[in-house]
């Protein structure tokens, strides 16, 4: 079976779906690997690195024509789908719940598509979970970006000219990104507080040194390991509980996303107007509408002296590490789906069932 690795075309994207090391492992497992020219150049992987492991480097059209399985990170776009035919299997993050037109176009092509963002949050799928591997890096980069944008340092520092108080960091959402943000900010010496709709995250946050801001969440539950959309009553309680910390914070990092839905607004314009002059908000949910009311994806907005930075793909700024982790996830996923390089199509198996969105032109998941 021939697996085609495509160059990412999403604006600003620097990652690649398969690295030379993982290409080597797939080849050892019996697959043939085709790589589009320049696919790994922004992640510091040269075409010659792929050739050295016996992958074949070809022009884009050849990879589309010969690849039986086509791999990407971001969703296949309109130009990609013009080159896809019904014999092919597509694997990428499709975000199928919020991209119905994309899924319909794939179905119209008669192709098959698996969505990496639909990997279920179960223990045996952990080594395939691209959202966790990439969000881990996003949490780290959010703190580093915040440190760069702030006009203060993180740690307590005692100098001959006086003592510098540590910065205060507030983190909304204690998932993978939030936990890594807590750990990174603590290592840099900040005073860290965190909040989440899921009460079960309290112990995790505190184990990393953060103060957990408790909110009465009776009736609020998580779904499939993700936070579900909060009720209006809970959102009001959260604002009241968090406001004191929010208004004192030097850096705020928001990470709350709900799969297939608009991101919840956690910081309103009214709250922003009461924040410290010079505070920075890093909104990792900006691509899905943002956790801050005024956020715009890939834009920096300054209002009332508060700098709001909307971003969602920070892993691209550490593309070598991000590509390596994504590639390992993909390798484990492909090995799970196949036996002796042939797809098993076991629709009774949970991972296969949850991630197979389109099968031979038939839409299975909406």
C-alpha cells in the first residue's frame, strides 16, 4: 500500500504529517511512502532526509495520483479535493462536526476519510491522540508567548534596587494545554491560578502547584473527556468566582474548546475593561470564536491597555517537535487500523468506528 504525505497549504502552517524517522518505520512495516517535494522543509526535514530512509519524493500531482492513503494535518481543502478520487483513503484532522460541506464534498468524490481529531479519549487510544500531543505544545508555547509579550518578568527577584514581585498567571481550562501551561508558568516562577468546569481537574491543577478556583458545578459534567458547554447559571457563577483573580492577573491563558461547537466566551468585554493595564490574554480558542469576547484569530487587539492575542495553532511555531509527535500518533493509528498493510475495517471496534467519518462515499458521522 502506498501512503502519500502531502505538503500543508494552510496559511502559516509549518508542520508535516510524517517525519523521516516515522517514514522509515512505516516502510519497515511494509508500506511504500511517497512524499510531496518540500513537505518537511519548514520542520527542518529536507527531501534528502526522506530519500535516505527509502521514501520516494515526488511532485504534488504524482503523490495524489499514486497514493492510496493520503495524509495531512489540516483538513483537505477545495484544491486538494479536486485531485482526490474514489479509490483513496484520506486521513487528517477534518473537524467534521463543524465542516459539513467538506465532508459532503469528500462523500461526493466517493472517497473514504478518517478524522484524527475524532480519536476517542480512552486509555488504549492515548498514543494516537493528536489533540493531546499538539495541545501539550500549545500550552507550553502560550506561556512563552505570554512571557515575551508581557512587560514584566515571571519570577520573584531580589535585587540591590529592591524586590520584584512574581507575576500572576490565570489559566482557564485544565485540559492537556492548561496543565502544560500551569507547569511551564510555575517553572518560570509565576504565581498560578486555574479554573475549569470539571471539578475532577482540581487535583491535577494543584499537583502542579496551581491554586484551583472552585465554582459550584452541580449538574455540570464532562463528555468523552472534554468539558461540555456550560449552563448560563454556571457561566455567571464562574465569572463571579474568577473575577478577583482575573483583575489581578498579568497573564491570562484561555484553552476552553468544545468539539464541533463555538468556543465559550469566558472573558467578556465588560470584564476586560476591569483588568490591569498591561495585562496579556493568550486565547488558544480563537479559531473557534474565542474565549475572550473581542478575540480574533491570528490577530492582536489592544483594548483598555490589555493585549488580547488570538491564536490556535501555536504548535506550528515548534514545528519540528509538533511534527514528530503528530507523526508518531499517525503511525500508531495506521498500525491499529491495518493488518499486514491492509485496512481491517472493523466497525465494531471503538477507535475505528469513531474516526471513520466517510466510507466509500457514505457519510457515517455528522
